[in-house]
C-alpha cells in the first residue's frame, strides 16, 4: 500500500503542527512513526541483539533492511555495520517530499532482491505484502518484526527456516495510546489508571535461521542477552515513563511475557 503523495504531505503538515505543542522531542517518534521513528518501538538492546547475531554469521556481515522507509532503525544498525543497506519500494517518500535519499537505500520492490545477504531484516510490513520467497532465497538468517494480529506473511517456517527465538515489544500504536492518555488528554486519575492496566504490547520479533546456522544464531543471542541491559537511546525514557520498561510485565493477559525477554523456541 504505497502512501499517496497527498497523504504524505498532510501527515508532514500534521507533524509540524504537533511539534509546535509537543511536550517532548521524543513523542513524535511514536505519534508519527513513519516520518520520525519506526512502526516497532525498539531499544538499543534490540539493535545490539540484531548486530550480535549478524556478526556471529560473519565478522563483516552483509545486511539488508526490507521496506526500510526513512531508515530509522537501519541508521542505528549502520552505527555498528556501516555497510548495511535498505530496499524501499516507494521512491515518492523521498522525491515527492524533497527529502534526500541516502545512497544506502535502493528504491526497488523487495521481489527484486538479487544478491545474498548474511542477514535480512523485515521490519513491520503492511498486511497484504508477502515477499517471503525472495527474502528466503537470498539469506540464511531473517529477523522480522510484526504485529501480533497480522503474522502470516512474516512466518518463514514453511521456507526451511527454524524459528530460533522471539520477544515481545510494544508497537508504535501501543506507545502512542499511552502517551496520549497520560500526557495529552485530560481525564480523571482513576480512569487513566484503569486504562493503563489495559496497556498492550503487540509487536513480536522473530529470529529465523536455516537449521544449519541455528546453533550459531542461538549462541550469539544468548551471549548478548546475558550482558543486558547495556546502553540506551535518549528516546527510551518515553518507553520507561509509559510503563514499557525493559523486562516489564504487563497486567494485560494478552501479553504475558516480560517485555524484551528472549523466548526460546
Ligand atoms: C509500515 S512501513 C514500515 C517502515 C519501516 N520498516 C518502519 O518500521 O518504520 C512499510 C514500508 O515498506 C515499504 N514496502 C511495502 N511493500 C514493499 C515491497 N514490496 N518492497 C519494498 N518495500 C516495500 C513501504 O513503502 C513502506 O515504506
């Protein structure tokens, strides 16, 4: 579902307006994830896990982010893997709005992935998009993030991959709802407390590997997770304030695992 240029322009105007009254420079990444953040709410621990797995496959891994948008997550990965690349179908998000396209993003459909990568990352993808075949063909290790309700197109078990591990984090919507309830909406304290108990966290990270590399992937992730938490990004304060702390357990029965805790398959 490419965005229409008109929609993108309107959204960018809304972001400019939001900035004029916003109470934190970090709120916009959850209210305007496409322009200012990502659809999955991540911490530095997520970046470091992904990097650790990629480096276990190769000391200078080749890495591709599919459907990278403006590359918010990819830029974090490039701090550690400077050769990491992105592929994005919709050139209009750059050219239509006069935004410079970084040279490490190729404008093309994911069906045209045409070389091998040590790791392919498929961040939050719209329902209806299914490029499992080209992704599975060109790598042995896949990291996906997906919304809990829309998982099929991100499941690679049927492509000779093994799900090695997974963990749960909030999506931008979960965090945005919390920010709006806590900070930008006037309501009685008891109602706000009631809504907070219903907090959800619908974003799942799946780590897939070809069976032959599953041991290496698992070991790299285990070692990395043992060192956590290490460093953090400034914007993680918003997650802490909204009750999405590292290893936080929510009261919502639909999200029973502590957030960010690695679950082994
Ligand atoms: C929901 S946005 C997510 C962007 C980014 N991954 C994030 O999480 O913030 C999905 C992105 O995937 C791109 N996309 C959709 N289908 C694609 C395809 N077949 N090949 C490459 N990119 C695609 C869209 O244009 C859009 O930028």
